[in-house]
């Protein structure tokens, strides 16, 4: 059964590309995130989700 391309060429492009180090990612503090959610939902009375000013719905 013929193959599509030889197995000796497998991984050729990935092996040729230079290694780039990823940037260090830091997450947000959970208490700050909770404070932000509290402010949005209770103080600003926003509906959960995408809160564009023209698309706001009433809370039930």
C-alpha cells in the first residue's frame, strides 16, 4: 500500500523552525476578580455576559 510521502521526511518543517521561548503568563488575583464581578453585577446592575450599553436587559 503506497504512502503519501516518505516517513524520512516526517517532522521536517517543525525540526527546521527555530525554538522561541514562550512568555511567562501571570493570572489575575482571584480576590480582585471577585471584587470586579461584585462591582459589575451588584453596584452597576449589569446583566451577566457581554454588556454593551444598547443591549442591556432587565434583571429577573
